[in-house]
């Protein structure tokens, strides 16, 4: 049993497809296989318009495995691969190499040169090549089909709760703690400055967020800031998080951040005291939201 797609984000629509593959495979004692692409096809066709990714390849593969898929095949997406006709690719890769007996795809899936390989075309190929095709209908949230684009749109406006509804989990970022300017300590709330591990991964809109932060085997509540520090005339974007109850030196440690809710938008303050009061309020609200 095989499915194929980019699967960026592994949102609830993707998970429904993966679950169908696993269910069908288990029913006949076959392998459940997912074929995916890296990098995102848009980065080859329209590099200046390519979307920021919701998951790194490693995260995507981990989520695919968690869904019960037995084997993931990662194909490097190139201009050469994009020029292949759907029929030839299906015959060589899916039927020839993977011995596919049944293909499971989403309702809007298309692939091959000119995106010719839609559901109807694949059903015709299946009749000729001896494989079945299952088309999974959309999973909807708030009245519309869930898609990676909708998740990105939610994150771009800071609506991490909507993103979580569509993903079926909180959106996450991972990175390493690096030295910053040290202002947080003088403001009573020392923050860990996060260097995001993958520059191609989407960072939510600027603002303050209630988060959960995993450091090794421990998980802390956190108040996380994304922005340019306008109070201090900053220009470069920063990601900083205050870990509630953490006392250890975090420099060089890897942090995994899960976004729970947005507390407020970024704004400029007139002085350190006003900023300190705002941070205290942010941390208090984060505590209540996270039930700390």
C-alpha cells in the first residue's frame, strides 16, 4: 500500500491519508509505504515564492513513522524529476520498484509533468497496470479543507491555536540557545536566545506566546518573544523564551518549543520599567494558560 505527496506539516488531512494506507496494509499483511519529496517542489519551480516549511524533513519522517507507516521513501525533487510523465514515474517507481498493489491519495493530489497525474488519470493507469486507487476526501476545519497553506496563513497572523486545530498538535520550533544581549536578566526575566535550527522553517508572527519548552528530559512552561525589540531600536528578528522555573545554564542546549497561545502582539515601550511590567503580565498570563 502506497501513498505519495510532500506532506509538509503532517496536518490532520495528511494523517487521514496515512491512516488509510496503514489500515489497508494491515488488512492484507502488506507494507504501508509513504513516498515524499525534498526539497519542496515550489523551491525548484518558483524559488523566490517557495513557502517556508512547517516541518523539517526529519520531523516529517518522524511524524510519518508515528502514524504507523512502515517505510518512507524520500525522493530528491529536481527539475529532471518534475519533467517525468506521471505514467513513466508510476510504472518505474511505484509499480516497478515498490510493487504497489494499491495507491492512496488525497482528493486534490496531482503529480508528473504538467501536473497531469490527478485522481482520474491515476485510476485509468491503475486499470492498465493492475493497481487500485483510493481517494481520501478532505478533512475540514471551520468549514474548509485543511491544507498546509491554511496552516501557514494561521501562523503568519500569529493564530497558533488555529494552527494546532489543523495540525492536531501544537506547532513547534527547535533550536540551540546562544548568547544574546543580556537585557532579560536586567529586566528580572532572563531569556534563552534561540537560534532556530532550520532557517527554512516557518516562524510564527511577531508577538508574545505561551509555550511549552522541552530541554532534554524536562518540560517547562515558557513566555516566548518573537520580534525585533523595537523598544531598543532593534532590526534583526529574535526568538527569546523565558522558562518558568528553570535555573540551569542553558547555553548550547537544544530547546524544543511548542506554541500554545498568543498572548499579545509586539509593541514598543517608553522605558525599561514599562517593559518590565509588561513582561511580568505576560509571564503571569502564561502561567494561567499553562496551569502552572
